[in-house]
């Protein structure tokens, strides 16, 4: 099954209170799952990578054979596709964790940049994560 994922990370203040939002849809556009989570004090870029990690873990719990992730984070997408190098030491850890998960993932992976206007649902979930203050353990680096 192909899953279309939409991810977003938010940080109010950058750094500031952060949250993530993830939407998983089937190929017909039916929503399969919505995730939101609170990260505490973080940067926007870390929130974006945290959302991607949560997405990969959620997709791994489904019958996904092909995962197509959509994100409005130009930096993260370009880093994941090799167009930009990851220079920041903390982001490197997240980048490496994503690649570790992808190596053992039971699905193929694609990531695409989309305009912010096309990612409103994931953005709403990220803001819900901040507002709710409910953590999502799926974003921990040490899992």
C-alpha cells in the first residue's frame, strides 16, 4: 500500500515551544492517521526532523510498501535528498536517525517539498501538539 504522508514541525520563537504534526493518507486521499505531539523547547528544524521521525515510525506500523512524504521544510527536504549538506551537529543526529530507520524500513521512501499552503493540515496538527502539551514519544532519538 502506498501512503502519502504530510509532516510539519513548528516552533514558536525558534527556539521556542515546539510541536509536530503528521498526517498519513492512502493513495485515494483517505486519512488513515493523524499525529500531533509536544516537543518542549526546540528549534523549527529539529521539530521538522522530529515530525519526519514520527512519520517513519508510524508508517512502519502499517502495511505500507511505499511512503511518499510531503514537507514544507525546504531545508530538511534538500538535506534528505542530498542537495544540501547537514552542517549542524544536532541536526546531523536527527538526519542519521532518519537514515537508520530507512535502512530497516519495510517500504520504499520518497520525500518531496510542497508549498506551505498545501501542508495546512499537518501545520494544524503541529500547532495542536504545542497547544495540548502532550508529548509524542515516537520522536525520541534513543528509541
